[in-house]
C-alpha cells in the first residue's frame, strides 16, 4: 500500500463524517422545530423555507440518520421526546468527534501529514464553535417559548454566527476535498 492510500482513506472517511454530522444536525433541528407550537406567522414559514433551502444546498449523500424512523413515531410527551432526541444527537456528535480525533492522530503521527492534521483541526474548532452557537440559539428558542418572551434579536444573532461558521467550514472542507482529488 502506498502512502497516498491511507491518506486517501482517511480524507474520504472525514468527508463522510462531515456529511453525517450535517445530517444529524438537520435531524436535531427538525425534531426540535417540530416540537415547537405551530403558528401561522411569517417567521414560521420563513424558517420552514430556510430549512428546505439548506437541505437542497448541502447535497449530502445520506440526508437522514438511520435512527430517524425509530424515534419519529414514539408516543410520549413533548419534553421527553426532546430529551430523547437531544440524547441521541449528543451521542452521535460525540462519536463523530472521537472518530475525527483518531483520524487526525493518524494523519499527524502515522503519516506525517501535519498540513492535513492542521486543516482538519481548524474545521473541528469551527464545528465546536458552530455547535456552541447553535445550542445557545436553541436554548433561547425554548426559553422564549416557555417564558412567552421575544428573544428574536438574540436568536438571529446566534443564527448569523452559525451561518458564518458553516460558511468557513464549507470552505475548509472544500480544501480537504481538493486534497483528496489531488491524491486520487
């Protein structure tokens, strides 16, 4: 096996994990937004249209996680349902993070590809920041619902940050894909 083959396999796996992470986040968002009370205002319609556009933009090969249909039909109260979804999603994100760390270690230690290690490390840092903003936004949405208060401006600020992180992640992931194309 040449040196390029393990690197190629690692980069392919990283790209797959990025798609899985995106799918998992979409599943989480779908579950969280479906648990919110439906209203007929323009904001709800705008959010639904935005979600549809985001799904079209990402073109992930597997747009839904395998657990979707398992928890979708659970008959339980909404808060228990949300806790189950959050638990499943958190486990998935942790597994992805741990596997990416392993891939990074192989790139740095086994293959001496510090350049790729650093590129993926930057992506992971951005992913962590994006997730932090997303979670803060989600907490504010739930708080707004429970307290019946308007946190729209704060929620939108977090969404802007999420979008900026996502754009940076997409750009760096394109660099990984370019490196992969160069190796194959």
